[in-house]
């Protein structure tokens, strides 16, 4: 009986997902339904990647090429490139796209922002990037840098909005200290920000300091034109499965919503320690292992923390090389109660307790660590107090700061 109930529930969820997919229109869909009026008669560049598709899964590149009242003249690619087949942290060269014949300018190579020569002849830059709702992910940085360059050169920016896969209500984790602003994390938000990419663009355009004054002057910013094409049918309460849209990997290690959730939860916790978080297995950012510790030991240690909204299960699987391994899978049991980043900081505390000496105090990649976390205060705590680091006061403080952030910027909500 339980089997048939589970099957019926799965079919119902599938049907609901399809209904939502029919009702949600992404920014590119709305632009097309408007007859491309916002880009009519313009020569445009397009900053996008493989997840830049319409609700039917068709590439935004192809949708814009078919538009008969505008002209797509150049493509711009972020980290991983316009086809998502470039490795992380590897410079990408400019090239000619063999499929369209258009020039592809890399914004993850010699340049991180469009050079003036790349923008020559453009009337507008269209941006269609799928973000994952977490600050330390480079696509938002790429958008911010591109906005600065376009505004400095009198080029209109048009952002095609997309869902935040973590929804628009969950805000969590440490805010960004200004000293750690970088391409790794460029926006002054909590780690999980609860915004769509269009809302971020609007905040950046209208909030002093979010766009760098050395890259775009006050007068250039005053004249700058930013157009957001909002979605229709998306609600802030929706996580990605509720949209009914197909997930397209945004980067090689983010193949599914499970990995998106895992990145928010575990992405910080495996730095400077013995934890690994499932890269190279079927469960990226969800399967925890610790060198020298059994899965049962890791499970017991994590379970003792009593983190609301999480359950830790021992799971056997294989690596990409075919080796059998055992790890601890992190299940989300209550998204409403969960503070996603909390487990990462407990992982760091366990690392400090399990490693001889204080490996955080002797870390060689302190700068990169702080760029990801965004908090100098946490670094001081974990590097000086090791396993005695007080996680809970920090998490509670960040929770209040996240509430304050959400209240301050909700006037920019589009949904």
C-alpha cells in the first residue's frame, strides 16, 4: 500500500511541476512575448551560459538570433564559458563560436570585465545568467563587472531575470566584510542572499558602493540605463522543483538542485581541513567524509550537534574511478527551520578538534578562505580558539544580520 501511495505522490508532484512550468515565464520568455520591444532596432551583446534558456529549454542565444527586429552581434562568456565545458579557475581565451560564427569574448581570462574594444558598436548588453543563490559564485560578480564596464561606456544593460533556486525567502550566513570583496564574492549580502539576479542588478545600480567608483563615475552612473525583464508566475516561496523547470547544470559540480542545496550548506566547511564533500561522487556537496575517520564516527559527531532541519545518513557509493566508498549523506528534513550555512562552521570546529595543532592558524590559503566566508571575525575565532571556537554566537548574530538585510532591501523585491 505504501508503495502505491508513494507512486501516486510522485505522479502528483510531477503533474504539479508541469503545471508550474507552464505558468512560469522567465525573463527571456517575457522579452519574446513583448515582441523583443526592449531591444528592437539595437545591436546587442549577450552574456550567458548553458543554463541561459527559455522555459522550453531553448538557448537564449538561439532565441535572440531568431528575433527579426534586433541584431545579436557578440557573445560574452563567464567562468566555464558559454557552453559550460571549461574547467573551474582556468583562464578562457576569446574565440569565434563555430555554431553561430559570432565572436565570443571571455570574461574569465585576460579580462574579467568587458574591455572598451569588446563593447564597440553595441547599443545594449543583455545578461541571462542562472545564479544559485549563494554569494561565493562568480556569475553575479561577472554581471556586476559587466554592468560597471557598460555604464562607463554608455551601453544599456538589460537583465533577463531567473529564479533563485533556493527561493526568495531564505537569507542566511555571514555578511561580506568590505576588505574581502573579490571576484569570489562581490556583493554585500549574507552568504545565502535570497535574491534573483535581476533584483541584485537593481540593488547594485541604486546602492552606493555596490558598483565601484573607480570603474564608473557618479555622472556615468546617473546617466546609466538598466532594464530588468522580470519573470511572470514565480513566487518567492518557490524552490527550484516547485517551478517545474528543468535544471541545467550551472557548473560541472552543480548538476542538480541537490548540489545547489549542498553548496549552500557544505561549500565552506571543507576548507583547510580533512573534510571532503562528495566531489567526484554522484553526490557533490552532499556526501561528507573525513580522512582517518569512519563514516560512523563522522555521523555520530554531526548528529550530536542537533542542527535543526538536517539528518545524517551513512551511504555507500562509488567514485568516478569506480572505487567503493562510504560517507555521510546530508539530508534536508525541514527547509523552513534550516540555517543552511550553520553546518559548515561546525565542520570547521570538528576539523580543529580532530587535527593535531591548529591547522587554521597555520593555513596557507587564508586570503582565499576569507574571500569565501567573508568574515574576518570568524577567521580570528577559529584560528585562535581552534576546537573551542564558539559557533552558536556567530550563527545567531548572522541570523539577525540576515533579517536586517532582508528588511532593508525588500523594497527591491520584484515578486
